[in-house]
C-alpha cells in the first residue's frame, strides 16, 4: 500500500547530505545511528545551514523510546518516533511534519 510519498534512501549521513544537495526533500526521516556521519552530525549540519535548516525532520531512534536522546536533538527534530515503531506511527509523524 502506497502512502503517496516518493522515498529516497541513503545508507549513511554523508550520503544523505549529498542527496539533499542534489534534490531538496520535503521531509527527512532520520535515524541517529548511522555510519560515516551520524544522525546527530547530519542534524547539526542541516540545522546550521540556511539552505537546509527549514526541512522538516522526523527523528527515528531506539534512543527516543529509551529517553536517552540529547535535548538539542529532540528540540531540533520536528517529530520523534521511538523504535520499535509501526508504519502508521512514522506516516503520522511525516504527515504532521509536512503540515506544519
């Protein structure tokens, strides 16, 4: 079942940054635990760059449900979804981020 979104996947934060430079996404679903450039590093890089600072971000991490995310990360993300999550939870967060 399609939710009507086009999805682009990046294997790590550095690859994601390159894809964002090629085509600005409407929203980013971001995991904190990524190789090469972590989700924390990507989030910080995006939020300090005026070209990407306004892109909505849905943070997805087991650290959210464990209450261990850093306050700055949660403040900079538009929505946070803890692992394990359902498809519906992620879609709801994406819809909310796009509507804001």
